[in-house]
C-alpha cells in the first residue's frame, strides 16, 4: 500500500499539504465555519499520527503522508454519503420543461442492475443503458431494444423472403440459372439489410454517447451503473424504479441539463447594505445627469413583453431543476428553499405583469438616446438603478427620495411616473431571474460534489490505484474548480482521512489560495445572495401594497405645477378630475411636439391673463371650452379622429336625430324598392307604414350603439371634500 501511495504522491505532488490555521477565531463566522475548523483539526491530528511526519513553518502546518490506513473489509462495499434531508411537499406551478435529465443509479450487483434496466424499459423509458465493470476494470455497455445489427439481419431475411415470393410468382425461380438467381436473391437480402439498419438507427433511442463515456470513466470494478435520460417531470418515476430493489439500496444521482438559453446578468450585483439617504440622493442626481434622452428616437432591441417571456422561461427552467433536486432528496441551500417556497408568488407576479404591460413596445415614453441602453425607456433605466441602489429592498420612502432627487435635475413625464410600478416589477423579476440561475448553478455544483465525493470514497476503499484514477478524472473534469464546488466537496470528505489531504492539496493549488479563506469567502457570498433573494421576494410583495396614487401626487412635478392654479380650485378637485387634467397635458404635449412643462406653463399663462372666475381656472383650458385656445397657443396638431369627435359633440342634436331619420328611411325604403315592380302603389304605401315602427326601433338601437362606441362619455368635473 505504501508503495502505491508513493506513486500517488509523485503524480499529484501532494506530499506537502499546507493548512493555514488562524491563531484566533475570525469574526463573522457562518454556521459552517466552525465545522471547517474541526475538519482542519482532524487533518492535523491525522498528520501527527505514526503514518505521517509533521513540521511547522511559522503559522503554516505541513505534513508528509507515508502510507494509507488499511480499510476494514466491510468498508470495501458500496459507500453512500450519509445525509439527512427534510421532506417537503410543494405545489407545481410551472409548465413542464422539455430538457433532458440524466438519472444515475449505482449498484454493486450486475444482476440487480440488469433487472433494474429491464424494469425501466418495461416502463417505456427508451433512453436507458447499463454500464458493467468487471473485476479487472473492463467496462461493457448494455442497452435494451433491437440493435442495428439485429434489425439489419431481420430485414435481410424479410427481403430474401420477398424476393423468393416475387420470383416464384413470376416463374423466374424455376427457369433461371442458379448463379443468376443467387445474385438476385443476394441483392434483395442486401437491400433489406441496408433498409433495416437505416430504419433501426433512425427509430432507436439511445443515451447520449458523451454522457455514456463520462459515466463509464467514473465506474469502479465490480459496479453496475444504470442511467436514464428522461424529462424533468419523469424524474420521480425513474427514481422509484431505481430504488424499488430489495437486494440492495442503490446510490442515486440526477444531473440537470445546462441552461437552454444564453445567460448574462444585465444588472450589477445588489449591495449588501442599504445605502444612506445622502448616497441615494447623490446617485439619483448623478443618474439624471448621465442619461441622454430623445423623444424622436425609435425603440430598439426586444420589447418588454419579449423580455418578460425570457424571464419566465428562465424561472421555469430553474424551478424544474430545483424540483428535480428535491425529488432526489439532495440537500438545499436557504436560497433554493426560498425560491421553491415562493414559486406561487413568482408565478402571480409574472402573470400580472404580462396582463399589465402594453402590447406596443414602449408607447410614447422618452427613450435613451445613446449608450448600452439605447432605445429603452428612460424610466426602465431609472427603475433598474433604483432596485440596485436599494439592494432590492424597495420601500415607499426610498422610491420617493430617489424620484425627488432625480427630478430636481431631469423631471419625469407623467406617463413615466405611472409606468414606474410596472418597470420596478419587471426589474425585480430580472434580478430574480439572475438569482434563480445562480442558485440553480450552485445546487448543480453541490450535487456534482456529492457524486465525486462518493466516487473518491468508494475508490479509496477499493485500493490506491483506483483512487489515483478517480483523482485523474476529477482533475480533468474540473481544471478550475469553483469555490462552491470546493467547499461542498471538502464538506462531504470531512471524516475521510485518506482522501481529504489529497483533495485539499489539489484544491489549494487550483484555487491559488488557502482553502479556509476560500470557504469563508464562499459562505459570505452565499449570505449576500440569500439577503438579495429575500429582499427581492419581499419587495415583490411590498409593491402590491404601496398606495401609488399618493406616491405619484407627492413626487409628480406636474401635480405641483398645476396646483399653482390662480383660483386654487385644482388642488380641491378629486383624483379622477385631476387625472383628466394631467391626461390632457400629455395629449397636448404629444400633439404639439413640445414638453409637458411647456404645455402646463401655457395653460397657467392663459389662466392668469383671464378676467372672470371661470376662465381663470387652469382646468378650463385643459378639459373644458378653453381647450382649443391652449392648443392654438402650443401649435398643437389635433388628429383627424379627435376633430371629428369634437364636431359631433358640437352638433349633437342634429347629428343624432338626422342619423335616426336617415337609418329609418334606408331600412323602410330598401325592402319597398325590392318589391316595387310586383306590388300596387297603395299596397306599397301600407307596407311602408307597417315597416316604419320596427325600422325606427332598429335605427335607435344602431345609432345608440355607434354613439356609445365612437364617443366616450364625458364625466363632469368633481370636487373632493375629504379631510
């Protein structure tokens, strides 16, 4: 054994492992860090044993591994890493994901593995295979179903039979020479074999060859690895079949496919601490100066609805992957628990936002003129910065302070302020998408670490050459291991005195940092991620509870400008009437190609210049008879449809009764003209009198329908008497 491990040491240069152990316990330890200290202490105790040589260099502890402790006979059997996981029941709120999942079960008996493979095939799973490793280490792949060679042989025999039947029916079988007949039958047999081979290869379903090769490189002598490629929704059924074995309990793993979409986080990482009020105000002012805005620019890139569909697809994929991990009973991080437990809330947010977003790209919102966000609404960028600056923890006061500071430099349009709640929800979902993908990737790394820990422990209990082979494969698969994978792998190997020093030395060299420092940083990063996720999910709930009317009125510059009404009536009107005034400002600004500020200023100038009490009210020029005067002052080009509606309202009585008369005459005259040639004049007049009443009823219904469809009702202005 000692010679074998000497070879192992030479190959990996791990005879000198250094563990940097702090003299005092650092502050801010997470729950798992005391465990890491105990882990390193165990390694140090092992280094002091008679099988090793220990030396000190300052604050560094190094030891030389001399020989492998002899494993007990019972430990040479299959190894299953001990786990204790809570059982949870969760509602499935997402659509099925079509990505393939690789489910693996490792058995110690070839007969048991073969029986499980047969059960999977009987359950109509076709992408299944078993890899058997003999005692000498030679691997053999077994698959159920008709092989290509078998299909070719069967089709060849069928082709030969068809050829004989054709020749017998045509009389060629008795009249032809044996040599010619043999060539003809051989041609039929070859054509049948070729057709059978092609048909079998095209219809037969196989496990991906790359996955087969990767699994075959990790199997140990005497093991049987059964694998199945299935949809994520079928994972539970496969696991039941794999575990439904009386002879032995297999070790099972499941590996989700990589994301079927390119992922690149569009927003910067959220802050760990909430910013101060001063910093929030400064960042809002800086953003207002930095965003170039154009009202003539055209929208570019995907629409907001398209972005929402991409977010929904990513969240569905992450949920399916985490749900599969729950079915396999893998351990979960707190972030994964948050995502699964709040799946219903995320679904509600996506559904509500899909209903609320306009079908058009961005409507008439001001767009960003240059930079990486060119063509996007300015309010979209404002919402993005607001979410980032608040650390995802949105509060009404934070939103109010940010908007007030921003509008001191660059006032937002009325439509932008009303669109802000939708943009904030979209930004929260964007951040939630990024966090969900990160959580899924960490969960996948944890499961891979679980698998490799099992392989290394089992290999160590076989013999050192097998451990050497598994380590070679591990180093090949993970030339640059991630901190999370390293932390999880070491955690699984905490009591394995044979494997732990080798893996620890490799990880420290690959990460180029002391392992303890890497683990502490990883735990801090996970804590930040959990805080971000909790903030984002809680903010999704909080946004639905904010009184947006009150927030709008306290932050809208247009509201404060209109409140300067010379008569003081505007501030005493109810919310709906004031909202009509603000909508009128938006329309006039859009028709005149000017800013909303200019439209309000012109209305105030006209109101201040008026003499009587009615015309001194700013609402007179926005929603009453003074509207044409304001439109002329701002050079507004009123659309043809609006001018037509105004003409109809100005001539309401004549238009209404004239339409009734015209429709009634048409409905009476049309049938009379149709029968005029075959009916006497007196009879025709009587028919007209009889048709007059039903025709007038139909005319009233038709005209009323057209009036209510083309002319929306005009609500009378109202005052508010609330205290």
